[in-house]
C-alpha cells in the first residue's frame, strides 16, 4: 500500500512516503537490511556526540526474544504489533557518559536516531510504527535494562500488509489520509504567536 502525504510545500519523497501502518505483511527483512536501519540510527546527531541510545531488537523469527519485546507493550499495541517483522524498544541513558551529569536531551537524541532509522526503512521499502504505549517498568524487568537507562518507546517495523486484516476501527485509521497541523499553528518569528 503506497501513500503520499499531501504537503503544502515540496519535501523529499522519502518524507512524503513515510507513514505508520498497523498492518504488516508476513515477510521478514534480511539481517543486512535490519543492520542498515540501525546503522542509520547510529549516525544521528546527539548532544556532545554522547549517543545516549540503545535499541533492544528482535525479528519475528526469534520467537523467545520477540515475545519478550511484545510483552513490554500496552495491550492495544500488542494486538497489532505482533504481526510486525521486527520489534524494537528504545532506551536512553539519563546521564552524560563524559561527566555523569543529567542529560535532558537524551530523549530528543533518541528521537533523532529513530527518525534516521525510519527514513532508512522507508528507503528500503519498510515502514516503522513508533509507539509511546509501552510498559517501562515491565521493559526494565523483562529486558534487564540497567540502572541509569530509561525505556522510551517501541518500534514495529515491517513491510506494509493488507489493512483488511485489521479490526474495523483500525482499518479505517489505516486507510484514512495522514493530516498535520498547518505551519501557522506552530512556527513563529521572534516571540510566541508572532506569525512567521
């Protein structure tokens, strides 16, 4: 299923093609493809080049590991993410490695890494559905996340599948066009609320 965002200004086609499906095909990317996604994340910018991220991943053909990651999701996300080819949980180190001071930018930096992973996935014909709906305490316990690291999000990665296999409510959301706020609602010049 191909969808192109209708933008107000021209942007790169990779950005227009990106969306977050819940229906995934029963097809696995090879290991080299998954490694390319993670390599793209690796090269994201970060504050002080601290790279405060970690990714716990599993392909669907790794049933034990996949089940662990799936079990860190809220029930709603589990219901559809179980068909993804790859699951990942992102984790942020809460302090800078070089001085031990709190890193209030770590979650931002994880977002940049995931964004690069997502664009690489789009270039590979894969799609990423990012999920805030995780159970952080359960993730810490099941995935043995050490102190000083915080579970942030989960990713369902795969090739797009048939939305007709989804329950009615999800199918409607899958087929609906993506919409975004206009720039005028969040881009200001100088002071808050001053039109750009």
